[in-house]
C-alpha cells in the first residue's frame, strides 16, 4: 500500500477535496506515548529549557546539561544530585533525563493509498518541592539534608504532565468522522 507523508495543509486540503467529491472519509487518529530519548535537554530550544532552569543548567543550546540542585524525577523514578549530567551534547543517545512525548498521527485511506500526517506533543514539566523518600543508595550523596520522623526528605520533584488535549487535535472539517486509537509504548 503506497503511503504519502503530508504536512498539515496538504492533509486537510486532500480531505476537503474528498468531501467536495461527496466521498465519505474516516480518519484514524493514533496517539502513541514515547519515552525514547528523542527530546533531551541539550537539544531543546531556550524557551522550552527555561521551564527546567530551576533544577538544571547549561551554557547554550547543544551543550551538556547538569543538575544544579538535588531533585527527584518522578516519571523515571531517578534521583539526581548537584552536578549529575542530565543530557550530553557529545553523546546524545546516552540515556539520561529525557522528555516524554506523544506522537499524534492522523491517517486515512483512499483507493489503497494511505495519507498521513504526524506530529509530536511534548509532556509539560512540573517542578515543585515535596516530601519524598530518597533511595538508600543515594542517601550519602545528599547527606546534608534533614529528614522527618518517617524518613522523608524535602526535595525538588520533577513530574511530567500530559500535553493539553487541544494541542493534540487537528482542525478538520465537521463532516469528517475521527476514530481514536491509543497505544502506549515506553522505550
């Protein structure tokens, strides 16, 4: 089956032409959740990196990123201490802190030809201070922090929130029927 990769304009224009020809079209929307290291902190633009500046530091885009204070990454269940490398410009595929994303793919099939348009929606970081238990193997690295009676420590916590639903939608004509297909993958 031939597949045609389209940009957003081409995709909507092809749909509009089919609707004008009085053909019924069903569009499949697939949401696939990835965490494969494609979006690392060293390669994201400065306006996106500003969301991470309270816990990470870098000199410029495409430079190595280091933790500037201890924090717990809830999504990946990892503790980083001051000076730990979060992302390397020299070794971009080394598994460090990566931003999870959702790959959104719109597709429809006409007479055996598949037309598709896809884009990525990055998860939003949320950084807050909360009480958490620190893994035992990392307790010595941040021994200067005080613990409460239950062994919990006040620490910066990074969690990733799902992108807004409106950001994952494509503006399509009202007469188009859209089926949602959800797949969850973690790399």
